[in-house]
């Protein structure tokens, strides 16, 4: 999958606005997602993503996974992009759906064991 598809799909959300904002949102969502996994799982998971969504760009500076509930995930995205919690959920779900498509069901299943259960549930449901 091309990275342009991520930008196009997120850019279709009426509250995003432009490509630069869509790009930032995609990287933020996947960065938080990768940060919710242990390093080995995150490295393997991000291998299936297109450039520029690399492990080094998304989370290499973090030593340990971040424990974040899905509500905290939505709040963080909402705060960063000044959107409502419902809009944040919609945006996260769009990115999660694209991530699943890019990395495949097997990689998603493996990664879900390494992330908080409610984040895994949201990823599965997207």
C-alpha cells in the first residue's frame, strides 16, 4: 500500500482540512500505536507499513511501551489536532483500518498481544 492512500483517506475527513494535517495525524496515530507495543513487536509491525512510517521515525526514541487506554488515545489525538473526541475516534479508526490493510491480519494478530486490550479491540474493530 502506498503512503498516499493514508493521506487521501484521512484527508477525506471534513475536519482534517489539508494534506499536511492528514500526514501529521497519520504519523501521530501510528506513532502512538507503535508506542503501545514492546520494541520487538513494534519493529516487526512497522515493517509492513509504507515509507515514511518506519520504526525509527515513529518510536525509536522510546525505551519502553506506553500504557494508554483507548480513551486516552482518543484524547491525545483530539488535543494534538484540536478536534472533538468523536472526531478523534473517527480519525483513529480510519488510520487503524488502513494499518490493518497494509500489514495484514497475521501481523495485526501478533501485535495485539503486545498492546493494551482496549487498544487491541479498537484496532480489531476498525
